[in-house]
């Protein structure tokens, strides 16, 4: 999924992460919320880091530009793009 139109400085991105997914990917659910499926387990922040990399790839930015604001131990996460 190409999210480059949302890639502007200061943008807040709310996502829902599905760890240990069989098929990783990014899509919009029926409510219009971003969903990110990653194959990594939710242990030691691995799923969060995988979601950050996938989101950065879809936005066309470096993963270091995405800062986790909320949800380190939750499936619902909020990132800010710097």
C-alpha cells in the first residue's frame, strides 16, 4: 500500500498491529483505520519495530523519522512522523 500522500512532517498515524501474521501487509479496515500485519512476535518490541519498518516503507521515509508516541505494549499504536 502506498501511503506517500500521508507523509508530511508532524503527521500522526494511528495503527493497529497484528503480530505473528501469516501474511504481512498494510491495509485499511472497514472503519478506515490503518492495519499493519507483521510476522514478528510481540516479544521485546520486535512486532513494534517490524510495524515501524513496514509503515516507513509504505510512507517512503526512513524508519528513524517515525516516533512511537503511545502503545509500546499494545496492539493499538500511535506514531508521529518528524
